[in-house]
C-alpha cells in the first residue's frame, strides 16, 4: 500500500531502458466537445480527467493523445498509467492491496515505465488523480449502492482510512491539496515506517510544490541518505532512484537561480546513473545560457544518443545545434523529431526558421504550414509563423518559384 501511494511502486530501474518507455498501442482519438481545439494537449488532458472515474478507458485514450501532442509534458503519462490501472477492477484491487506478484508483473512494469518517464520530464508532478483511484477502488468494493451516493461514499472512505496508517492519511491529504496536513501526517509516519526514503521523497516533493527550496533540498538529501543505507537488492525495485533525487535537487536549485549548485547536482545525478539523459539535457541548456556552445552541443548530443526515441530531446538538440549555427545538423535532428512524433508542433516552426537561414524558402514555407496545421489555436508562435509563411510565399511567387 505504502509503495503505491508514495508513487514508488515496484519497477526494476535497471531493466527500464528509455526505448521501452512508450505509450503503448495507438488509441482512437476521443471526440471532444464541439469547438474544442483538437491540437491542444491540455484539452485532451482535461477531457481525460473528466472521464477518469466513470470511463477510464476513454480517459486513457485522451491522455495518450495529450502525450502525443506534447511529448515534453509529464502529466499525461502519469495520468495514463493511473487510468490503465483503474480500467481493470482486478488490477486496481491488487495494486491498492500492494499485491507483490501484480506489482512485479511485466504488465505493471510497462505501466510503471510511464511513471518513470513522467518523473524524468517533470520531477514534481502533482498526482491529482490519486484520490480518484481510491474512490473507484472503494466504489468497486462496496458495490453499486454507493456509486451515486456522495454521503455513503464519503462514509466508506472515512471507514477505509480509519484503519489506515499515517502515511495513507498523508497521501489522502496530499491528493486533496492539503499540503501542510500531508506534511504532518508524513512526519508522523517516519517513526514507524520501514520505507523512510519514500516518505522523505514525498515530503520533499510537497515542499517543492510549495516553493520551499531549502526544505525540499534538505528532505531530498535525507531521502538519499536512507537509500544509501539499503542493499542493492532493495534499490532496484524502486523507480524513485538516487539519480532522480539528485536531479530533483538540481531542478530546484536551477529554479532558484543557483546555477553552480544546479550543475553540481546534475553531475551527481550522472554519477548515480550515466544514462540519465534529463541531466545531460539540462546541463546543455545551462551551458547555452552562458554561451558555452561547445558544452551545450556535447551535452545535448549525449542526451539525444541516450534517448534516441524521445521527440522532445531531438527537438532540444536541434534547437541547440541551430543556436550554435550548425544548421545542417539541426535539420537532421528536427526531421527526426518530426518522424518520431508528427503531431508535435514545436519542431516544425524551428525547422522553418532553420531552413530560412539555409536559404531554403520552399522547405521553410512547408515547415511553417505544418506548424500551423499542428499547433494549438492559443500557441503564441502562430502569428510569427503566419507572417513568415505569407512573406515567403509572396517572395517565392515574385521570383517565379512554384
């Protein structure tokens, strides 16, 4: 129970290569409400949340499309994992009861890989659907009489929690948005828990959500101390890895503009796991900020090599190559990002700009048009792409280029 609610379900990190962390089989697009923007990842995510408890299969499909439209957003991956658990009452029951066989099954490893990848993208995801998972679980247990009765359902939840420990109550407070109360319950849970590392990680993430950088960093370091006390055989079953903890510290410090501290923490993450590509990506972007293009290109190239199937990594590598005036190489990376995920709008507009610099008017116009075809209506770059597309087409017509 504790492992699930701490977002630390069983996953052998050593057997979860990036290439295995895919969304799963293609899903049919859900029909959004009339007038909804079908190029907007947030629209599909919101639709999925609205369908989560009653139509988890439909929710899973919506989260699938949210993740495709914005592969750099971790929330849809977390949400899709939750929906795929909920859609099977047996699976949900076994996960909620922390059935070891279920948690270590190949099926759950595939689902957990979504969470692993989500945390790589967004280490401080707010797991807003956790409580909904509990609600569905209790509805399944008590039968149809509680399905439409809020008072009865609340009673069943209260009864369920009455026999629960402090960590469970902390989880519920967290998922209800009462972060101070969650911290108090988690603090109580530390006294009796055999898995102090997971509790400290939860506390650290709550502090991060409250923008309490010093407290979050201190708690992450305490979690690291706990993880280092464990045997290797214990460590491999958690996707809350030491690399992720160090990476989380680095993200916090970078956000607080402590760039030197952030670089050191990203370096420590890589000492824990040399294949942890998000650290290479962030180090490369930090280097761009100081005009250290050599380091930036090196770090992004490593990230791209370690995550060859991640379209947002290919896009970022293309961005760094373009910013470093390596335009031919940038085109290759951006084309690969588009090949990996043709619904991802950002690579198209960057490709348009790079092709302009290369003097490829026809290719640039095609890329801008593709961006406009795939970008959401609210994308702030639409005006730029519209203007450049019009100007390029006028120029091509004037010089007689078809």
